C-alpha cells in the first residue's frame, strides 16, 4: 500500500524530545506537531455564514500551539445542517466568510482544516443551548430531513429515504464543497462519516434498511462514503490531505463494530483517504459507551493495525504526557482533542512545556509565561 506521508525532525531541522512535537508531512502539507484541534460545532452561524465568533474561536487555537485546527462541521447542502445555526460551505458567500479565518490560523503557524458534513436524519435540530430539543418545526426554520431509510433517530422526526439520484447529488455537493474549501484557504479536507450523521447512517445496519446497491452488505453500505471520498479526492487533486472521521462502534446490538469500520477504512485508503480520525457512537440514543480517559484510543489502534494507515485518537485526552504516551505506544499517529482546547485554548503550549520542548512553538508575546506552564 502506498503511503503519502513522511516523518520529519523539526521544521528547523533540530531534534525534538517528544513524538507529540515531531512534525508530520502528509502529501504536500507539513504539520508542525501532532496535537490537533478536533471539529467542534458552535451553532453560531447565520444562513451558514460564519462570523467574528468563529474567527476568534479558531484563531486562538493556532496561537495556542495546535498543529492543525479543523473547523466545525460545515454543511455541503442547506438541509445537511445539524441546526439552523450551523456553518456551511455550499455557496460563495460562505467562502468569503471563511477566508479571513483560514488566514488567521495560518498566520499563527497552524494548518487550517475543515470538516465537510451532512447531518442526515439528525439535521434540523435545535442547538444544544436552545430552550427546546428534538426536530425544529418548519415554522421555526426547520426542514424535512433525509437519510438512507425512513427510520427516525429516537425523538426526532422521520427522514425521507434518499433516492439514488439524490445520493449522486449529495456526492457531487461534497466535491463542490471541497473545491470551495480550497478557495477559502483550507489546507486539509475531512469527510464526516461519524456521530450518527448521513454517511454514518448509511454505514450502519441500524439505520440503513435499503435493498439497493447502497444497502445490505457492508460493501454496499460503504458505497456512499467511498463515492464521496473518491469525489473529494478527484476534486482536490493529489497534493491535498483528505481525512475521514469514523465512529468505530455504534455501542448498540446489531450495529457497527470496530472491525467493520476498519474494513471500510481499508477501502477508503484505496479511494484516496490519508488519515482516519477515530471517534465512536452517536447513531442511536440507546447506545452504551464506557467513558474514561482515552476511551476511544483502542479503536484508533485497531484501525491503525488493520489498515496500516495514519490514524488520529480522540476522547478525554487532557495532558501532554497522556498524548505522548498514546503515540509512544503506537496506538495513533496524531492526537485530536476538543473540550480540552475549549477549557484551555493554549493546550498546545502547555503540552510543549510539560514535555520539555523548547520555546519555539510559543508566540513571542507569550514566552514570558512559559515557565509557569510546565
């Protein structure tokens, strides 16, 4: 299997003390370290257009030492938004709004990534901090959702089953969104196939009861996801890193298991994917997932073992030492974190100090605070 990455020492050629702060090159993009920001929805856009909140929110992580900042799930079509306040990348107005944000991220030494998404049957829902929950009615800006089958997520309105023609339209929308993402200044594209959203819904037999070429066997259920990866790869060309986020298990009887997802990931490598961002769950409300520090790391390790591809681990990773140990154990190639970056937007600087790295990652304006962070 052809690998599109290479290890480096540092961008300056000097040796580093840690794996976490050893740069990584994927295709033509070099990440200054392996501590990255996972996508986190902010539910603060207007008609898909991001604004000042997103600018400050994302740029601060670059100042805080992240090697890659992945912007939140951006819908490839309007009905693909999780909520009416979700970000989008389906028109040129969105491109213009994203551009100063990607510039700010890169001016601060990080790489800018975006997650392309369609929420499927979990679309048209209230933001988590709204007074209501469930599906947003049309009178309040909601819409008819779509999915692989007319099976509702518990407590939500049922979706309409997508026709093969509609699946082709959405596949093309992912490709168009990837092109707009490059025009907006993003360097990395991540396809969202996790957390119970559209592509995950097609992958899981719990939400996919189709009897055509997109249902039944694992190969058929994976067809939509693989078509999207191929379409995105064709659109962005050979030099741009393409990632896929998977939920490695549904945490429910009869649902996806880690080895199922590992097999899909193997196919996705052939379709053009470079790295797998491994999470879990989100498909059904009755899921059972044991949560503890690093609880999703074994799933990432299994996908890495089966595919031989690069993988990212995520899930209650809260310190530089913990992240370093995961890499040292060979369970992942990069670390993604979400809530820890919200708690501490300078998580990268803190982790570097914990691991004894020199001050090169620190903005010159912040170096005087480095000693106290160790």
